[in-house]
C-alpha cells in the first residue's frame, strides 16, 4: 500500500480543536499557513530552547484507529496512512512536492491528556508521531503521496 496523506488538520489557536482541511500551504522553516504554530500561538510556541522539529507534526492513521483517538484530538497536522513514521527520523522525504525532514519523535504529553480527558501517555508511547521541518514551500493535499528521499 502506498504511503499517503489521509488528513490535514490546522488550528488557529491553542484552545481551538484543529479542523480538517483538504489542503494546506506549507512554508519552509515556518509551518502550515493558518496553523497556531505558524502564527506563534501554539501551547509550546514560547518554550525554550527553540530547536528543529517545530514546523510540522505527523501521526499514523493506523495508530489512531487502534487506540480510538480522533485525528482532531491527536492535535497533529498530518495524518498519514501506509508508513511507519518512526522510520523517518533523520531522513528527508516528500509529501507531494514539499520537501520535509523528519527530526524527532513527537511523544504525547500531559497537555494532550488534559485536552482530551484521556490517558494517552502509555498508548502513544513511541507511537505519538513525528516532528518535522519543512524545507521547501508548496501545498500539501489530502491524498498526496509520501516518498522517502534518503534511505
């Protein structure tokens, strides 16, 4: 099964549940236009140190289905289908025409537990998704292929 974008979510502020969109404009070294972190209004926008991996978050649809968590509740930007995100750490890949670099795991935090009212730390351990950097501008669409560039 080919790896694809199953869904895209953005949220205008930390307190608003992310909304599904069919496409999102990705800006290199910034994030998704209209998303809380692009605008500097995310829960962790002001946390230090500011390092890489803050521009895009991804999570596997298969993991969400297994634990019964909605994509909006997961609060990640991109829901993927057909690939293991942990394998993309330290690798460059494309989502459609947009160049992305996988930086580090995106483990669940107590904030996610608080906003969902669920205990998610254990069920999402090592499966909470991927933090990534956007390396080129472009538009990401639902259904776009995801392809690894670096082995």
